[in-house]
C-alpha cells in the first residue's frame, strides 16, 4: 500500500491505517527509537506511541512524506523518553556521544534541542546540508538524525571507522564555520 492510501485510511478513521503503518514503517521507526534509547522495550513503546500520535494528528494534518512524518514523531518521542530515562539514571545508546560531538557547533548557553528548534537555524542547516555531497550528507544524517554508531555507518558505507570519524569532523567544522558566519554565537 502506498503512503497516500495509508494517509487516506487515517482520514476515514479506519483502524487498518495503524496496521498498514506498522507493516510498512514499523522497522524504520524501531530503528530510529532503538538508536536513541538502546532498549528494545522502550523502543517498542515509542513506536506504538508513534502510531497513536499519528492517529491523533491525521486528520487534520496530511503529511506529504509519511516516512519523514513518522520518523520525526518517533525521534521526538524517543528523545523525550531518553530525557526521562536519564533523569532516572537509566539509558544508554548513542545519544550522549552524538550530543557531545554536536556541542562544539552550538552555543554554550543553549541546549542542542533549543537550537535545533530555532527556525532560522533550521533554514541555515538545511541550506548547509544541500551543499554537501550526497554520501557525506547521508553519513552526517545517519549519525546526527538516526543516531547510528560509527561502526554501523562504516559497515553500511563500506569504509573504515576512522574515515567516518574524519568525515564527520570535517562536516562539523564546516557547519561551525557557517554558523559563525551567519552570526550564531557558539
């Protein structure tokens, strides 16, 4: 079933929308949640919460790209769960490493989540991503959107871990330079 048909099922309020969503995007959403939480149980909960949230949001929203829509919901729910788990001294996954890596590109007075929500920064960030070669952009997004480990990225792109680390370091430096040029305090 294609995305438009699934969205149409949500609009007519057919429960089959959730099962079709789970069939097509369940593994994708679980991958996103698991890379943040590193817990199968918490990831399954986030995925189920994603389906519920999609049910509550569609309608009135009609997402153009269902995978991106669901991925964003899953990611935000997983980040919220990560924060909760961290307060409770539980957790794991790639989140601390990724946030430490991004810390060199963001202001010390703001949290990473605060800055990412800033619309001006998002526009700048999107323009920056568009300038990157496709492979570099994919590596960057795998690390900082999907929270994939360095090893996973290296294996998937058939390169060494040191190559991935160097690529990410160079991209972070370019991003930092652009943000400074655009007037963001770092």
